[in-house]
């Protein structure tokens, strides 16, 4: 499976939950995407799964950054590109991977998303991930 270099760190997480995802073989690639600061592209989702070749192949796109809008005095809007945290990205990954088995946003999809999220959480804890706040501080957020 191809994964964008910026998201290569998620590969062990995907491999860990693969046995829970019979349709993982349909997943061709996971691509990273960044919003554009000039807002030429409206960011309406954190992640997305798309099918092509009549559903034979699936592509997951995950945003690695988001736009932060701040309204300043005199109504000027400041736009900054901020990175998503590890937890954000893994939540979005669990959501999109769960679509491989349950295409609709139904209770089964939600349950699987949570199941994958729990596996990710255990791995994170074992890997020594401590606090999202530390990561935010590191990013200067
Ligand atoms: Zn969804």
C-alpha cells in the first residue's frame, strides 16, 4: 500500500488493525493533503475515502493540517496553517478505515471506528505517547 511520506508513520497503525478489516486489500493508497492558505480550496473534511474502478480500489486522503481563522480588531481575518496532532490524525484514520467495511455512517461504522481507535490508543500508550498538550506546545499552538 502506498502512503505519502508525510504520513508514513501511520503505517504500523494500519498494519495493526488490518486483521479487523477484511476489505483492507481494496485500499490502494493513503495520501496526505494540506489546505491552501489562500483558501482557494474549501476544506470541508478532515479525511475522505473514495472509490474508483467500480469500487475495486479505494483511496484515503487525510489532511495533515487545518486552517485556523482568527478575527482581529478592525475585522481583519488572520489565516494560519496549523498541523493536526497525532491524536487528530489517528481519529480521522480510524474513521476512514472503518468505511472500508461499512460505507454508510451507521451504528456499525461508528462501532468499528471506536474499536480501531481503541487499538490505536493502546499502541500510542505503549509507544510512550503522553499528552496532546505537549505536542501542541511543540507546534507552538
Ligand atoms: Zn465518514
